[in-house]
C-alpha cells in the first residue's frame, strides 16, 4: 500500500519529532494537538530542530522550508479524514489512547493504517477498540526522532503481514533501520533500558556515588553518549515513570518497580529538561 499522507496525533517531544522526520522524507503531514498552546510549542520545536539540522549541514535551508510547508498543524481531528497512516504519539495512557483510536476509526478512511508510538502499552488492546485490528501496528521511535536511527515495528496479535510490511517499508523510507518485535511491554529497547535507568536511581538512593559520578562512569566507562541521569532528564521523568509502572503492572517484576525518588520527583513536577528541572537544573543560571 502506498502512503502519501500521514496524520500524527500529538505534537509533544515525540510527535513533533515524528512529524518532522515524515515531512523531511517528503510526506504530507497533518499534526494534531489538543489545544493551540501545545500546538504552537510543538511547531516551534519542529522549527528549532530543522534550524539545528541546517546549521549542522544535515539539511539544505530550501529543503527545510519545503518540509515545513508539508506540515499542517491543527487542533481538529477531522483533518485526518484523508490520511493513509496515523502515528499516535499522545500521553502514555491506555484509556486516552483508546478514546482517540475510537474517534480515528470513525474519521479515517477504511484503508488507513493505525500505528502507535507507545513504548509500553499493548498494541493488541488498543487495536481492540477499532474495526481494523489487522491494520494496527506499533511503530516505536526513539528520542530525538530526527537523529535516532531505530524504529521498533510491533506486531499485535491480529496485525496482518501486509501491515507489517507497509510499516517496515514506511519506516525505512524515513531512513530508519527496523526491528520487528512482538507485542510485549517494553519491546526490545525498553525491556533493557528501563531496569538500567531505575537501577541508576536506586544506586543514587543507596549513596553509591553522586549523579555526576554515575553519569561520568557510564559515558566514559561504557561509551554511552549520555549517562543515566542525563538520559532520564532527556526522556522525561514522567514518561519513564509511566513506562516503568506499565511494565510493573504487566510483569509484577521488582526490576520494573519505580524507586521512591522517581515518584517523588514526578509529583514535585521535576520532570527533566521539559520542565526546566530534573536530576539537573536547566533553568537560566542553573547548574546545567
Ligand atoms: N536533525 C538532524 N540531525 C541532527 C539534529 C537534527 N535536529 N540534531 C542533531 N543532529 C545530529 C548532529 O548533526 C550530529 O551528527 P554527527 O554526529 O553526524 O555530527 C548528531 O546528531 C549529534 O548531535 P550533537 O553533537 O549536536 O549532540 P546533541 O547534544 O545535540 O544531541 C544526542 C546528542 C543525539 C541526543 C546524543 O546525546 C544521544 O544520542 N543521546 C542518547 C539518546 C538516546 O539514548 N535516546 C533514546 C532514548 S530512549 C527512547 O527514546 C525510548 C522511549 O520509549 C523512552
């Protein structure tokens, strides 16, 4: 099946990055947020990211303008009535996602494929509220989507081979490498990443070392681009908390249980870069 028009639901950290990547690959993109303020912030994030790509020589200024012109921002879901593929990147909450997909099932053409960028929730469960479970698939991008080369394509219980093939070909047309995984919370990457990030917080709680020392140990000792606390702030403490909770609910394995410090920081609104404070301070004059 040929994909020409893509609808991206959600213009947060992931949705804006996914919309940008699709537009840069030549697709017409409609990106929807729930209110004008969030939409404006998301579109500004896309602008800033493309500006950075131009500065770094990854993109011609003319191509950036053309890509921006292919993106329509909206708060109206009815604009998804002409899309061939929906990529959902809203909050990591099953009830919110089901509500959205029920609406999309009514609005979108019958041929449209539905993909969720969820990192931890069941594709099969989301698909169950639509009349197209065979056209429902997971497409899990990584932050920041314009830079990270991987997409996990997730096979729900009823996902057809044709849908897997279309999702795979689409992700490859964005310049991504695809791995296909089964519908099991965490898929491949988060199954390994989440216990590691939670263990770093537990190490901090135990007083093994400071956060700076743990980050330095991982960047220099393992060659990771970011240490666990820098990465937690980058991904978002709330997002990490939701993913860990979802995985803990599914597996009841203490490896996925959120440490008290993570929960406290989320409740305190210290969510990482996006809120200005997390394990580090990103406000002007903060310790960086
Ligand atoms: N568009 C295109 N390319 C860009 C870009 C953009 N907007 N921004 C940066 N780049 C390119 C740069 O040109 C550079 O390319 P080069 O190596 O060929 O020169 C490369 O990306 C690195 O950029 P910078 O040197 O500017 O470094 P930054 O500090 O801006 O960003 C980083 C670095 C890519 C974020 C790096 O620190 C990194 O890889 N961190 C780890 C990120 C990670 O692990 N992400 C996964 C999180 S887990 C997840 O998402 C799953 C979820 O479910 C939780």
